[in-house]
């Protein structure tokens, strides 16, 4: 096993990774920006190294600062978490060149999946269904119009190098396309440093369903079930669950099979997620993208399988077999995750500020992955995720009941939070019935 | 005179309007950035943009004055 790991991330995910290092007796090194010095993950690591001022470019995205921190703390491995440098192939390559262990997939797999156009083409060749769309980058508005004519409206416009829903929008006709194209291009340049745009056929009633895969050291790829992530605002996930209430056993089998094929096509190792859009009306799915890292919502998979996914990442990075045997994986019960964001619960606008009260629910079937505690300050520099409230029970109904109690018991004061939104979601007919799609949030907040 | 204020702690990412501009209700004056999100700050009434109190890169606190429309 690895002797030590530097966690190149912050907040709840850094803390969650450190929890597994403690359990396994791995020495942990946290890195932190000036804005995060008082957060729990800094204190809970065996060692913590300051890496710079609050803006991400000068701290969590600063590859030199992170490599220097690894040197200084003599860490032998780097776990990137999600976001920041986790899907940066050049950084992964650099970590390996420094003779450190990269707790992630081969840099080549990151690169192949990082460009969405390339990923689409690759998946198509591997026999994974993709939506009708661009096979080459769309460079100007005129080309976008021609491409949209070919694909047929409505179309989705997005950044080829993008992620997290940033700059993505749907267009129902040529006029809307013009605006969508300009928005996507501006944001693509700004957030991802590449203006390449792609167009895809837009599915009107869709569920977002993803498959957790794990590439093992013997070259095989295992699928650890699916997660439904259709509860989204601004194309970003707010709540997730497994199993998906919209997937039949037969459909699940084809989804998991497609997930495996996607992983095998890029020689995947470690934890990864293959995202699909499921057309509710046609009961067909298409490849959306692959996240070559640990996913935010991985806890729901851990709750139903009993497998610690971070532990598997460490084992695989160390060249060892996984701790579970693929044929013995069982999915027990139903799990949901609710992302607690520092944002107002109606318009979903960010709400940074000092946390004056933090009392989180606890008890059987409840798991809270928290990044903060009372006395901490939520700053405007990073994403608004405060904590992930997860529940696990035998049936979906029981899990929903547990979630209602847990949301009501979560006492958080200071920044505004979206807990009231979760309370509404948990009593909405669409969500409770399980028959919902990616428009469910818009339906609750018209 | 109408005052446009910041709704939250944020960085001023982009200044869109210029002092002296004629603005309509709903026009974007500046774009703030907070928690990885862009938040456009809009004129709440029509008039002349008399003063812009922020520049690109500034940090604003909740309630800070961003613009004055006369």
C-alpha cells in the first residue's frame, strides 16, 4: 500500500479522502490556500502545507506549488479529488515524471476523454451509442448554423473542453443558436482555455444516468451500478440516487455494458464515471461524457455496495488488486445524496458568508460528508458545496422518509443554503414518484 | 436616482456599461463572479448611468454600491 498521499483538493472531498487514509494507516498531506486555513480538512490531515493565495489559479490549480508541497512533505502519491487538476492530463503526466504515484487513470485516458468531440468519436467507434452531433470542432457561427441544420433542432451547444455544465445551452432555432454559440464560445475560452464548440441533438425529456466503473490492474473493467443525477439546476447536479427509479433491469444491463465498453476503449484504470442521457420517451440512451476521476456523488454507490471507492483508488494506484471480488458485488437497498449548497433556495444565487451554526443530522442510514463546521467562513473563491447529505435504507420510500427527517434536522446558519429547496423536492410529486427528468427543478422553481 | 447594490460577496469580473450610457430596465451593467458563477447586475430602471462605483477585479461586499442611475 502507499506510504503517504498528498490530497490536492479542499473542502468536503479532501476531508473524505483523508478519512480513508486514516482508516488504512496512510500518512496524509493536505494543501490549502490562505482562504481555507481554518477548514476541518487542514486540521485532520497528518500534515498541511500552505500553497498560496485564495484564487484557484494561485493555489489549487498551481501545479508547481503542489509538486513543491509534495517534495517538502515527502509524499509519495497525489490524489487530485474532483475538479481543479483532477482531469488535467499534463498535470498527471508531470506527477508521474516527478516519480510520484498518480491516484487516477493513465494520463492518456484523461486526454482522450477530456476533449468531448474526440470522446464522442471514440465511443462511436467502440460501439457505445452517441447522440447525433459534431465530429469536428465548430469554429464560427455560420458553421454552427449549418451543423444545426444537419443535426436538426433543438440542439445543445457546449464547449468541447468543458465540463460542469458551464457555457452549455440548448437552442430551438437559428436565432437562439446564435446567442447560444456566442455564450458557449466566450465561456469555453475563459473557463477551459479552448474555443472549440460542439453541437449535439438535444433530448427534450431526458434523465441523466451515469455508470460507476473501476478499471482493475489485471486490465478488466468492473461496473458498480448506476446513479441517477437528473435533479439539476443550471446543468449542475443537486441530488442523486441509486438505483435509478427510471431504469428497468433490462435497460440497466445495457447501460452497465456500455459503461464497461467505454472504459475498456481507453484502457481505463481506477475510478471513473461514464455519463449517459436517457431519452425517457424512447427508452434509449446516448453517451454524454466520461469523468476520469472520483465523482462528487460517489457516496451513494458506496452506501449500497459497501465498497470504499477511495480505498480502491489507492489500491489500484499502488498496483494491487481491489479489495472486493467483482462477482461478489451486491447492491443493497436505496441511497440518495443531497448537495447542500451555500446559495439562496429560490434563485440559487451564491451566498458566501460566516457559518454561525452547524448541527448536522446523524444516525443509522445517514452519512454527511461535510467540508465546513461552525466558525468557518464560506468564501466566494470556490464552488458553493458545503456538505453532501446522504441517506441509505432498504427501499426508496424509506430512504425518502429518512431524508425528510435529516434535511429538517440539519441546522445551518450564516450563509443561505438550499436545504429548503431539498425539503420541497422531497415532497414534490414528481420526485417522490420517481418519474422525473432533468426538468424537475425548473418545475419546482418556475 | 436609483442605486444598484451587490447582493453578495463577489469579484467584479466584467464592467459592461460605461458612465454616461443611457440604460434600460434590465440592461446588464457589470458581471460579478462568486463561487464559480457569473452573476449579471442589472439596471432596475431606465435612465443615465451617472456613476459606476466598481472596476474590474474589485471585490464587493453584500450591499456595496455598484452603480448610480439618474
